[in-house]
């Protein structure tokens, strides 16, 4: 099979290459997926570049997320799964078999049935963004009847956070940086969209909701003052990204708001919680509550360009069109 691999850390164009590898065989409790699309996330370029520590075991096929069709199963897996369309999550976590290849092998529970009316592109877009959004929203209880603030509602995590929160009965406010991103957030279902580059952001949100119960936060250093201004006892600010400078924590203001700060990184989330997130995302997908972002397609041979596009902040979802 053709696969993208790297065996050392560095810039995408320096270390990523397409090679021929033996097609992997599923072991006990595993399935093999013929990959249609491979989803590219920030965690993928960070692992490849060395921005986040990870050891390479001989070689690494990048990318956690994907979609395709199961074409073989290992011992202990129901043979009826062969031929099933699936979405794949966290394929490269603790494994060399990521989704940037014509085939990947994952555990049975990491290949989730894709509804007939859900596209393979949408399936490949779920994984890390949707499960991260779920963890941020629901680790501290349900959000039905509550108000959620999603920072960066046009990003992949923000997109699915809006839709998962709405699906569970929350009101959703989101912040964006442009008119084009505002349209994406409205299309996702946000009840109020505010451009954070404009004046009086706090006042505009307070006119809609005096306080919020959850914050799905992409940039704590930049947004902490806004988050605290909208927080009260029981508000949970869930932080899932660390691409900017570390914030200076105003302890007295945090104490005065009685706010809870939660930090989310999927690699350390207990498997039972991950599986609950996957199950809830799957149920929302079945209900038609999740939709695609605009897709940027790259062929397998242009994996380096695809990762660079994500690193540069491409708006929408970057996918490798594997075949």
C-alpha cells in the first residue's frame, strides 16, 4: 500500500514522504479500514514537527482521524463488520498506523459505524475535533437549558461544540474574527455570533446572556478577561489549545467569579470518558445534528502541503483524499 511516513521530526517538506509498505493485518480485537479520507488536525503537525514530544518507533504514519470501509477483521471481531462504512478516531495514538495511508488498522472500538446519510468527508472530520468538543462541554455535566460560549466558532472544535451543545438543548454564543467566519458559525447553529475584533464584545454578549455556564476556550491568554466577565459560580472554562503564550492568572478575579478551569488533551482522557464521547458524537451524527465544514482536499502525495495548510490556519477542514 501507499502511505505517508516520517522517521524523524522536522518540517513537513523535510520529513514526510510517500512509500510502499506491506498492507497491515488486523490482530485480535482489531479491524482494517480501507481509507477514503484522512483528517488533518493541529495535533498531527505538532507531533511531526516535534512541537509536542513523541517518540517515533521506526516509522510513523500520521493522522488520527479518517473514514472508509472495513475490509478485514481480526479474531474476536464480528465478521459482519466487513463492508461497513466507518469513521476512525485516534488511529495514531500509541500506534504507527495513522490514517495517511491506503489502509489503517485500529481497535474495533476506534472504527465507528457511519450512518448512510453521512458523507465520508464528514466522517473524516469528526474524531479529534468532535470528541474534544464533547469533553469540553460535558465533562462537568449536561448543558440542557444552559448557556455555552464557544471561542472560535468557525474552527473544527468550535463547529462541533456549537452543534453538540445545541443538540443537547443549550443556548450557544460564539466569538469569531471575521464576517466570513461569522457565517460559518451561524450555519453551524450559533444563537449569537460576535466578532471579537469589534468594540464592546462583553456588553454585546451580556445583552443576550448575563453569564455563561460553559466556555469552550481556544485561547485562554487572549480571552480570560472576557471569560471571567461572563462567569459566575459553577461556570466551567474548558481550555483545549495552547498555541499562544501562557496566561497570567488573576487569582483574585478567578476566586471572585468562583470559576472552574478545566484543561483538555485527549491523550490523557480516561478511555471510558473517550468512549462516552464517541458514543454521544455518534448519536448526534445519527440524529443529523452534525454537519460538514468547508473542505480543502489534498491528494495523499501532498500531505506536507495539507499539514502546512492546517498550521497556517486554513478555515474549514483539511482532508487527504486517499481514494
